[in-house]
């Protein structure tokens, strides 16, 4: 496997209390009794567990969400940038992003445990109005992914929300209130203004382009047409898009194509030539070159290696 150069985030001091993290970890373990990602009765709330480190990077499309590690450690890569997070740190995604991830610290005795809450974009937009009644402060665009310390208040709210998963009747009434509390605390924190702006990105010019690529990744893309869709010049679109995602529109589309081709081959047994066509490549040789550059080996060899190693999970991931 070929790993790109990493740009690591700097270590940060812990600010969330150990008792709060211990409670969150216990609740995650109860809701994820074995390895995997487990949905709860609360919409968008998941408990994730892994009892061993990843053998290689796992690729997939991550939706907008808040992730908090209660035990273990993980690295998430967006393009050539890497974001490390471990106990008490949270990772915030504000866009659908094609990423790669690797669990770095986990064992049967002390499994990796993570809390994931998917954002409700409509509710987020409503809460932005409450958090910023005078309007969201203007700021320069930044990445649509952010790592920070999870405050003790956010860890406590996450634990209370997860505890409600064992009480469906109470959860129906109280979970939305705790979810709102978590989002409002995020909006009032250091990442708040950026989350507020990016939370409404589906209605922005760049958001329209990103949505088009997600829906039509297998179709030819012309930058001039995408620029018209965004009401920007091609150079302006390129700059704004890369600022948010670390990729150009064409790189973003290529990453989605390669991830989907790998998923098709590994999960359905589809051969490389058909997967190549299915995701929109015209040239099989170009597909093979770009696949090898992205995943470290040519498609056929990569499939043999993954199947022999029993690494079907390499085509999807959970935070």
C-alpha cells in the first residue's frame, strides 16, 4: 500500500473530564457489543467499535457529522491532509467528503469507541438563526473538516444523548432537545462561524457544484458548465472548491469514481473492465493508472490482495 505524505494536526491538551469520557465509552460499548457501526433508535446517532487497528486505509464518502472518540485513536485523510483524533477530541464534517481513514489504536481489551451524530441540515440552518441572530460573521473559507477538543459540556451532552437510546419512549421526546444542545454548543464554539456557513452550503454556489458531482460522478464534467452552475469564473470556482475540500472539482470526481469502482469490484465481484465503464472511465489504461496511484496497486492485484486478506471493509468505513 502506498501512503501519501501526511500533514498532521498538532497535539492538543485534553479539556474534557475523564469521568465524562469514561461514561461515554461505557455507553458506546453497550450500544456497540461487537465490531462495527451500530445505529440507535435515535435518528442519525451511531456507536462505533473496533477491536484492532486497521491494516490499511479504508476509503469512503463521509456525510456531515460530529464524531467524538471516547477510546482509541484514528487518523482521517482528506486529500494529502491528515487529521488525528483520540480520546476527548472531536472531528466535524460539514460536507459530504471522500476520505480515507485508519484506526491507529485499538485492542480487544481497550477497543476503539466512537460517537457519531449525523447533522440534520435543515435543523442546523434553523439553529444558525438562533446562534447568530445578527448574522453569521464573515470569514475566509476553510476546510469542511475540523478537529478540536470536545469540551466537557459536549462530551456530557453526547453521553446523555446516547443514554436515551436505551429509553425509546423518552428518546422520542428528549433526544431532539439534546441534539439541539450539541449543535448549539458547536455553533458557539471556535468552529461555529465556519459550521454555520458550511451548514448552509447546499444553497450556495459551490454547494450546487458539489451536489452535481455527487449525483453525476459517472458523467463527463466540463468546468465551464460547472462554473456557470455556480455563477463563478472557472478560476474562482476552482479556488473556492479547493479551499473547502482540498481538491479541485475534477480531483473530487475522480476520487468518487475510484472509490465506487473499488466497492463494485469487491462487493459484487464485478471485473475491472466493467467497473471502469460503470463509473464513467472511457480509457481502461487511464483507469488502471489512476487506481494504482490512489490505492497503491492495479485493480486486479488490489482485489486479489483484499480478498485473500479478508479486507472487505476496505470499501466502507464508520467513524
